[in-house]
C-alpha cells in the first residue's frame, strides 16, 4: 500500500475513528452523510489536523504518529489539494496561480511559469493563462485549481467536492477530463463527494463514512448488492429493508413481511432494486406472494424513466417508464398495488 492511515480524532461532537489503505495508482471516493467525518479525514491526510491517536504513512514515510512524536506539516507533505471553492489567488493570473505551488517547492520563477503553462495547456486553458480568476468560468477556475495541485507531481492528491461549484452544462466534460487525469496519476487520489455519479465515475472504489467510522468499502455495484446501511442503499439507489427471517418468510421491522426463498433465519437485510418493483391500479392477476396496497408519495422523473416513492407496509421506491407513469396516472395520493417477485429479492445476514 502507498497510503496507510488510521486516525482517531475528536472534533466537537464528531469522533473520527477510521482506517484506510490505498494502493499507488488507485483513486477512491470518500462518501457519507453530512457530519460523517469526510472533511476531517481529508484534513488529517493533508496535515491540517493532527491525529489524537493513530498513524499516517505515505510511501513508507511516516507523516503523523503522535506516539513517536512525528508530525510532518502540510507544506512538507508531497500532496496536492483541490478545494470545492478553488481558493485561487484573485490578484494572480491563472499561470501565476499554478506556478505559486511550484515556487513554494523551490523552483525558480522561469521554470515554474513554464511548467504552469504546460499544465494549463494539458487542461485546455492555454488561451486563459494570463486571465485573472474573476474572468474565468466555474469550470475553468476548477481546471486551474487542478493544474495547481498536479503540477508539483504530488504523491497524494486530495479533492474536496471538486465538481460542486461547476455548473451542470460543464460538469460532464470536466468529470471526463478529471477521470482521465486520475487514470494517469501514479500516486494516491482521494475524492470527497456527495454525488454518487461523481463517485462512480471518478473512483475505483468507494469508502463510506458514517458517524466517523468506515462502514463499507467497494465498487458501487458491490455496495448496491449488499448495502450496509440505509444511507448506502440510498446512495446506490436500492431499497433496503431490515427484518427477521424464518425459512422463506421475512418479517420486516417496520411492519409487513416478504416471501423470499431460502431467506435463512435470524436478522437479515433484504435488498430490492427499484426496477424489480411493479405498480398496478388493480390487484395483479395470479397468485403473487409479495403484493400489498400502497399510496404514491411522490414521482421523480429521470429522463425516460421515473422513480416513484410509494408509502405502505413496507414503503418502497419503484422505477418505471415515463409511459407507465402516464398510463397508470401515477401522482401523489394515488392508490396502487405493489408487487415484487420473490426471486428478485436478495437477503443476507444483518
């Protein structure tokens, strides 16, 4: 591993107690609800916040170890950082903003400016090299911030919500561009984001923080298959239900039950993909085992499909076509029948 970090930090009501191991060339996304400790973890790795206990090691160099009285300050760590608000110097041109980081690491002015121009060219900003930050668009300013972070060839790249300040029209292009640079980056990259699309597009692996603890790690498809919490299920876009299994029946904690072949016994988590949920205005024909009455709480269009929030016992989210929304007259308050095939439900010990 190029990065091994274990950090115990108390900041106000937050108690961070998390461990990470990341390989060189790997990009991970740190995700989690507000207050989970994502920014605190980034601060620890950047050297902006010392750990109360634990150890941070990058490329076999100890950066923080209070037990050994070792702490390397931020300016001496081989890292680059991109903030969500860019934090560019408003009185410096784009090229001088990028060159600033190089000058801080000892390069002479001419070499620093030449290298800064090279990086701006790589990011499609050669024509904006002499522009001040105030004259740049949000996407251009974020590219300058990225160039400033990458120009010194850091071993650790930290990105805090790198696309949040970019307007929607520019986000997709910048996301592709950022992913290309991360694929070429030889060091360790960590991206903090609230956007599951950014997380899936930019990172090789997701690390989920909740209440200061790592609760799950893996690719988004793996998290969707076995979410460890309701927040992870929401991130992955699946329904997660908790209950107690007894053979082929799962009695749900919130009321109701599901028929699931070979559900096992004891406490379980049941995962239902929204596309496995079908909605009907009348009770469906046949003898489906998992069918119940519900009421539409909301309809969220997503292109040619829509996510329909249905209250009931249990409450679920269904994903249907836009045509089905119109045909069934789905709208808040409409009563429906909900059906889920037993074979479409996955269970695992919970």
